[in-house]
C-alpha cells in the first residue's frame, strides 16, 4: 500500500496549492477558473452565431495557451433528500407531511433508475517563468551562499512576481468569458484541492463548487 501511495504522489506534478494557485514541481504556476455554461438551444440563430463568433474572437486574442476541461459527475441527491426529510420532521400538517414523504420516495426511486449527470467547466491558466539568469555555475553558488532566510525571501519574491503575472492572465480570461455571456470565478485553495481529489477519486460524491 505504501508503494502505491508513493507512486501516486510521484505521478502528480503538484508541489503545493497556495492561495488558490497551483505550484508545480518544475516551478510553474496554474490557476483554475470555473465557468458556467450557456445553453445555445435557448437562443435564436443570430444569437447563437454571435456567441460563437465572440468566443472565437476571444480565443484568437490570447497570446498564451489555456486548457479547457469538462468534468461529468453523477449528481449526488442525498443532501437534497436530507433537506426534505428535515423539513418533513418539523411539519405539523399531516397532509403536507404525507406529500413530502411521497415526493421523497419518488425522487429517490427516480434517481436510482436514471443517471442524472452534472457538468463542470474549467479553464486552466498557466504561467511558466523564463529566467535569463543561469541556474547553475556562479549564480547557483551565490544563491547557495545566502542564508536560509535570504533564500526563502528570494523564493517568496519569485512566487509573488509569477503570481502577479498569472493573475493578470486570469483577468484577461474572465473578461473574455464575460463578453461571451459566461460567468466565471477563480477557485480558491479548498476548491482546487477538491477538484483534484475528485479527479483521482471519481467515485466520490459531488461537492459545492459553483459560480455565484
């Protein structure tokens, strides 16, 4: 079991997640944006064309790569059922209590026979810092001669600089999506961890990540 756990950790290229920013083992940074969906079938033909052209124009203006990920999960109906059961307990009207119980039975039976899926749309925004300074030789020796506090300060300064550049890219993406009529939000640390946990544990129930 320990060997399997070690192999899994080596497979994941993530070093840590700080303030919603994914820090990779190679020093690169990633941010994840959650975007809502747009139902084109509810739009007229002209509106559909305008939305598609706007999204195409948005993609063509980007000068950095992005990754669009769509995750499908079976909807976990248990929190909703629990809510209904709690309401049924406090109802004093017998008829309402009976109707609530019948509705709970219907929902439970329906979801057991039909797979109701939910889809989450993510945009992964990367930033990889390209330094002109050599990483070996004199520069490397000078870096090693610095105290631990100085090295940590340099690392923190480097992280903040890269994060600033990444957040600018996130702003560009969110503005472009907004012009397409798509609401979006950058995920925080807990939400990012939840996303990756469910990627490697697909059998787990749905969480509460959403765009407000």
